C-alpha cells in the first residue's frame, strides 16, 4: 500500500495549529536527566474534536494508523488519511494521502492506513487529518503510540536515504508526525559533560570515519567566522563509531554553536543529531548541566561564562554559551 504525495503553495498562516509537542517520559543516554518507562507504549492525552488513531512504528521506518470511528459514523469507500506538512517560510507545503480500509480482527469502526518506509516524507512536522466522503478534513487525536521498535534502531547500511518518523501529541491534543530525511547520518550517543568541555561518542551511518575526520563547531548565524575544528578519534573496532572531546574555552566568542561531523578531508559535513529513538522533541527532555568556561581576561575583568550542550527543535546537537551575572 502506498501514498500519494502532492506539493501545494499555502499561506504560512494556515488555519491548522502550529503547535509544539509536550515532553514525554522517554529514555535518555548516560549523564542525562532520567525519565522512566523507556520504550513502553505511551497513551497521549486525547483531543476532544476528532476520532482517535493508534500508531505503530516498525524498525524500517514505516507507520501504521488504526483509526477508531465513533459508533454510527459511516466512512464510505473513499475514506483516507491526509498528512500535511506544516508550511515553512516560503509558504510551500506537501500532502500525502493514504487509503483507509476496515480491519477485520479489530472492533467495529476501526480503519487502518499504512505509511510504508519507502514513501518519503520531507523533513518537518506533518499534521494528520481524517478524510470522509462529503466532510471537511478533521484533525485526529492520538490514541496509543507503540514506538518500541524505534528504540536503539539500527538503519541498514545498504540504503541510500534514511527516513525517520515519530508520531506525537501536540499541545492541543492533536496527532502529528515528526519526520527526518538524512544520509549520511551522524547519530549522537552518550554525552559526558565535565569541567571545561564535552566528550561525545557517536556513530556515522552511510560512511566511515577516516583518520582525517574533524568535528566542526559552527557559530550560528555568523557565517564570516571560521568553525572551531576538533580532532575525531575513530573506533579501532568499528570505523563508523567515533569519539571527540570539545573544549568549551574555544567557544567563548559566540553564544550558539551547531555541531557537524566531517568524516574525511574533502567530504561533505554531516549534522550531528539524535533521531534514532522514540523521542520526537528532545530539547526539553534531555537536559545537561552547565559548566564554567575558563578564559583569559583582560586586567580588571573577570568574564563569567558557562556552557552546556542541548538539542535543537530539530533534534540536532548544539552548544550554548551564556554570560552569568557577577
């Protein structure tokens, strides 16, 4: 079963809500604030305005939606799901339509749609709507999200692109899907925060980490400034695994730094991120302590700086440097 994709220019002020999801109690790596119940199906808060949909993820990146219609609601032969990407600054969006069919082994009124891993979803947040004949599209409410297969997911190295989709509940109680499209991909592993710096371990998919590999810390929105380059140590056991230690004093000149991995001299840099799990939004879930940054000061001055790693709204890894009050 496959979906149909269309691109549609829209107004960025579309009536569908541009909501941010709430944090979920999900697993973290070593050194992070812990949240229990890792990998268990999570029942989200239902929305009042629409039927619910249970989502099941598979390890290849596909999703199955089981929609439960209220008693007495007729679905007709053309029932379907509509996934609509929230428009970016240009106002352009995309839509994917998936057919819904009755599920014989489920309760009456249950319809199923499948989003195969082979159907590409552009990076972004996709709102999910129910389509019934003669009715306007309706937002769906999340039911049970079974995302256990996404925990410690390992992509196949033979593929040419990596698609990651994680369903979640928006703050208004609607069902949405967060999507990523990347390859190669540098997956961040454990972060060890210590005095004066950050030690990062990770794994590169789609390429190997060569002896000339470097981590690039790029100052955000300061294109004229050269990145801070740090040597990367490939694993002796697996050339796709790596370790790197980033000293915070080298980042004192700017506030926000995005982390990139250049696997080899002359190779394209790859954004370091953490997307191979079941956490749609890590920024408020994975938290790390701030560390003092020791920098040389002019006579009579004593700059007070702290630095800490964090995940952006796109689950990319970054470092923030803050000036503290004297």
